[in-house]
């Protein structure tokens, strides 16, 4: 999905996230086992093509609407809160061209916290709705 390029670029170039230690620790779909904390994983959860009356048979829909989940992994809860704020600031309400992808909008939807006691790590999942023009 093209939105993955945008997510990676926006997060990996965000100065707040870089300052929190995430610069080279941003992965699509999953991180390799044994990856040191902190890191971020982004996943495209749903792809919903939006067609219009002018969309021709056999052509791409004008807009793809997707839900993207950003999972933040950190050993300290206070750091996960700061990291989540930085992710939301980097992505929420973005529209424009990034990585040759025309983004109609990225909209923050919700946040969910978890703790993995086996790995002793806090996890915050942030969900966004994205709309990308084809």
C-alpha cells in the first residue's frame, strides 16, 4: 500500500520521535524478534476503495480509504505517552504529497494501551483513518 511510504517517511523524519530514540526503529507489519526497545510498527488494517460514478470498469478507484495502526513499544510508560503524542502530531490532519503519494487526509481515531508482562513492555496502539488519491 502506498500509504505505508508516507507513514514511514513522516515518522522516521520526525525530530521529536528521533529525539526519543525511534529514528531507525520503525518497521512495517512487524519488528524482528529480539529488536531492542523502543520501536514502532505500522500496519495497514483495512483497505476500502471509494469509487465514484466516474470510475470506469477496470480502473482504480479515485480514493483508497484505509485504517492504519501504529504500535509503539517502550519499556517505560511515560516514554510511550510522549511518543504517542509525537506520532499524533506528525500524522493527524496531514494532507498533501509525500513520497510521491497524494494524501487526501490522515485522521486520528483512537488510542489503546496494553502491557505485555512476558516481554515487560508497554504497547500503545494508535489508529488513523487515511484517504489516498489514486
